[in-house]
C-alpha cells in the first residue's frame, strides 16, 4: 500500500507525463508549414517567375522582383504637368471557369485588361502594374501559368510588372482555387486628361469591338449555361467549347487608343465593364447631353444572343449587365469621325459608328437605345 507522499509523487508524474504528451502533440504543428503555409514554396515561386516578369521591364524599372517594393522612374521631361492615374480591379467569378477548365494562362490577361482599360478612359498611358494572388496553397505550376498571363497582358499594354504579392491562405480558399487583384499606375499630361467635359451636341460615338463577354456578368452566365442548361465546359458552344468561349480574354485597347491620341482629339472614352452600355457611357457625359445609340449599328457576338435566349433575359437587363459586343466607346468631333473610323479600319480594328450626342430632354435618361 502506497503512502500519501508516494501517491502525490505519482500524481505529479502522471500530470507531467500528460503535459509532455500534449506538448509533443503541439510541437508537431508548431511550424508555419505544418499549419498550412509553406514559405519555401513562396520563395521558389519568386525564383521561378523572375525571368518571366523581367520580360516586361524597361529602362525605367530600377528594382528587381523580390524586394519590399517596386521602383519606377518615369520620364518627367516628356510631360508639362504629369498627372498620375491609377486603377485597381479583379476578374470576378470568371475565375470559376478557370477552375473548372484547369486553364489558367489567360486569366492574367483579363486582370491586366480590366485595370489598364480603366485608366485609358482618362487618356493615360500605363507605366507599371502590380498583382495580388491569394490561394489555399502555393501551387508552383498553377501560379506560373497565372503569372504568364499577367506578363502577356503587361506586354500588350506596354507596362512593366514591377511587383506583387502571393498570399497562401489555407483557411480561406478551397484547394485549387484562388483570387486575383491588379493595380496599375499610368500618366497623362494635365491638359490632355480626357474627362468628357468637352462633349457637346453633335459629337459622334464610335464603338470598338469586344472579344466577347470580357470579365463581367459571369455570375449570370454561369447560372444560365452551367446550372439551367447543365452544360459542361467541354461541351460544344457556338464555334468552340463552353470553356473556350467563356474564357476568351478581355481585349486590351492601349495600343489602339494611344495611336489615335497622337493625331486626333478624343472627347470621351468609356470602358464598358460592369453596368454595360447603359451605366458606363453616361459616366463620361456632361449634364444636358444624351447619347443616342443605334442597337443594330454594330455586329453583336453570338454569345450574347445565346445567353439572352437561353436564359430568357430581358433586353434591358442584357444591356446593363454585358458589353454586348463593344468593349470601349469613344466620343469624337463630327468632323474627325470618318477619318478616325478609316484609321481604325486600317489598323484592322473592328469598329462601328454607333450613335451621336443630342440634347437631353428634361427627365429622360442620359442614354437612349433606339
């Protein structure tokens, strides 16, 4: 029979042993990697993408990938009063199509396009771009494909990819899923800022073709195509497959518009994104002006008719959700309209004369579709 001291000693020993076992169990997860975040994988990604990213560099980039920030020295002597113009955006639920198809090399183009086309609306030339990528786990082949798309978009927009962030968030995202955000900075001379303030009655409206859906309205598209029609991404759709059609990259209009700005006076530019033609064109119109647009004045890609008919969607809803085949809209002087159309056609740019600016009757919408 044990004495009281022996019982107390046994209790202490058992207690210490219990704590020891518990401590050992905790030690198994007391590293960031065991908790779900692999710092080494993040470092390897930086090493892997450095050659890709450097393809976007120019003589103004004075930093390298992997630092705490990106450095860019733009040529201030080219401008009388330089104004920096910035924008940030994402790709939205179009990402779901990338997850379903397993194709990730074009979604980065969408990311760049959504940002650079926005600053283009003020006449700005993109200078540099940064990206934010968050995923459940750093998947090196997947991340490399995404970055390849971003690099491709930056090259087309003639801007440098000078930095970014890859966040590994295992508690936020399902395996294989991720989110993207982009940020661009551009520059324009103060006296060349395009803000729509010069637009007046008699000015003409020109539309530049989209490549399709671009990056807006995908929640509705997925409801119609994937849920109601129960189509798979490999099923045929129009001239391609569901996946190919719905992942078609957003067009980047930087080169086209920058060439126009050298020789013509552009009064207003609207990037047709969320809100469609109905919400975006009025953003550049002064009070008292109404944009009168001919609905049959441009060639509408088949995908929009397919979605409208299959989903039994009202026309007004279509024009407020999608670009309907026009990714960028320009307002120009009547005397320059024909020459601009001819210049764009000579550049093999699908372009349409879609309407004109009229006086806005009291109480009427700033945009009229006829």
